[in-house]
């Protein structure tokens, strides 16, 4: 079964280091988005869904500890801190604020990848989830089936993967670019079609009224959100 690439947000102001990390992690099958300062990192995290964050504590516009605190206040996304500071207290405070691990600079890319994979594993549910339920809608992950009121609804493999992606990030707005990036490892159909077309097909399958959707909702100017609360 095709897998969706895990998405990493790297908040790092050293452009050369950031590109090196992005290239290395990309070679390991991860999709990395770079934010060059704390404010843009907070905005990116609130706008799109990520599987983990790599956060430098030394940022030009604000303290990385404040970034960690603000992100952790609204999300449980795993956070790996990068620090060049010699004071161990900063690391302790970072962990107390909710970071999952830290890595001192300079570091070996291999160690960064190992620590990142470790927090990604811890961030996943310890119990294998094979079914997602949202009211009368069921998404059977193993069987790759979608059922509404127990009746199977027809979706292509690509559309199922897109629906699953949004459902796994229910309540989070996902931009079109974020969806396309996350879906890049899925096998495309015979010809490329827009995200909007696939969304319309998904709605036709799972909504009572595709023109007035209640499950896959458009957020004007931002993208789409899969509703957490459903009937």
C-alpha cells in the first residue's frame, strides 16, 4: 500500500544548515518545510499539519523556548529542539515546556535522523488504528474502504488516500499545497487532476449534499478541513 510521506517543519534561521537538513531528511523519505524565524514557524504550524517539528532555540525574532511554549499550548506535535547553548538549564526548560528531545549543535545528520525517527515513533499511537469513525462515517484503513451508514462508498485509491490524510488530521486546515506535498508518494491516476476535483469526488461519495458539505469543508483562501464533529 502506498504510504504518505511524513511532514516535518524545520524552524531554523541558518539557511545553509536548513537546506542541508532538508536535503538529508528528504533523502530518508521525509518532506521538510523550512521556516526561517519563530513567527513564520508558528504561522506555518497553525496553517498546516505536520508530523514533527525541529526547532532551533536561537532564533532572530524570538526565543525558541517561547515558540515551543506557544506551539505546545495548542498542539501535541512532537518537537525536537536544536541548541547551541551551553547552559543545560535551557534544555531542561525546553523539555519542561513540552519538547520531546533535544540535540546540541553541531550534530551529525545521522543522529538527527535517528532522534527524529524516535520521536515520530513515540508520537504515533501505541495501538494500531485500523478504523477511523466520525459519526456515521467509517474509514477502514486495512480494507481501504469508506462506509456511510454501513454502505460502502466508491473512491479511487488516490481519493481514499487523500480522505485518510485529512481524516488523520481532522480539525486542522490543510492547504492545497500541503495536501499535494503529503500525497506526492501516492501513485497518481492516468492523468493529473487538481486537488479540487478530487475533493468534489470525495464529497459526492460521503456527503448527503455535496453542494453543502459538512464533512470536508472549504476554508476560503486557506484550503480544506475535515470536520472532527460529525453526525
